[in-house]
């Protein structure tokens, strides 16, 4: 039984919503990662940008219109804990309230990857390609550790890198277009390594060798950037440079110089394995 006021009993239970409205509410901050994990914190705003459950990046803004996602809810605190008493207040946003764009985790739950194949949007596609580029050396090194001392699978030249990355991309993308011709620049045209057409992403692959290090590699990439700037399908250019013999003396300087340029396409350089400049 619940009392309306001291001295008078009511035999009608008070609805739960009415009880909640009479309790003191606290602010809970929350974040949702790219894979849909919902993390909350009592009174403490989030300062880290990555999910503690899976390591994926927190999704703070709509990838389509840039609107900021909600980041807090209000609830009484469960006695003796830092958890919300009113679990119905924990509402994970599954679509942008401004433009209606559906977020990756909502699509993934409605259409598992086995059925839908490729990533839901460009943001998810970029996250996958970045991860593959950044960890390519780990993959290549693992290929050399064969069972029962079998023949190793070595990444010996640039074509080996292209074939390996093509195979990795096929795990996530249905439409991978190799060797799309680029517009002419300075009287010459070339072919892209891979175009993910539905996402306007081009992947240009390099492998260092004798005679192809800092200066010459930088010149090649500058010419590549000029060509891709004329390619309508290229809005994002990601360039993994495989440098297992550490021929590039100043990888950080090379990356900063090339990524600092203005204008399309958006360019990202990955020199792997990652290491400090010497």
C-alpha cells in the first residue's frame, strides 16, 4: 500500500512513473560506440573517445549532417550503487533526429553482416579500411608463422601487398573495383589500386624498396594526389605504405607534410609498421 499523505492510506498502488517523478534525479552521461555499445557514467562527462568494451570509436556526431548526438539522461540513482534506478531513461539513439540518418549499429542489428554484406555508410567503411591499413604488418608477420614449418607466405613486393589487401577487403566489401583509370595529369594517366565506389574511397598501395624511400615516395604521392583530385569517385584517399625494412627515415614528417595539404580528396597516409622517426 502507498500513502497519499500522512494519516491517510490509499489502497490503490501508485503508478511507477508517479513514484519516479517524486524521486530526486541525477544526470548520467553516456556514449555509444560504432558497434552500438552503450556506456554511462554518473555525473562524470566522458573524456576518452573509445569504447571500453570493444575499443571502437565513440560515435558523437551524425556522419551525414554533423548534428551532435544526445549525451545524457536523467534518473534517480539505485540505492548503494552508481546505476540508474529508472532503466527506461537509458534510450540509445538509433537515428539522427535532425536528418533521419540511421546509425551503423541499428542497421547492423536489423541486417546482420552475413546478410547485408558491405558496411552501412562511409564512416563505417573508413573505420574498417583504417584498421586494415594500420594492422597490415601484424597480418603479414602472422602469415610467416606456419604450422609444422610449412613454407611461409612472404610479402615480397608491391603486388603481394595489393593481393593481400584485396583479400582482406573482400571480408567486408562486396563491390571492390581494382585498377580504375584516373584522369590524365601532366600528360599521363594511371590506374587506382582499389576503388570502393559506393563509399567514394580509393586505396593506393605502396611498398618501399631500394630507391623508393622518403624523397621519391613523397614525389609519387604528390603526383597521385593531383590525379585523384580530378577523379569524381574519389572523396577519400587512403594510402598504406608497407615499409618492413624501415627505409623511410622520417615517417611522421612525411605523413604530416602530405596530410597538411588543402583541397580534395581527404588524404590519410599509413606507414606500417608504425615507428618513431630517426
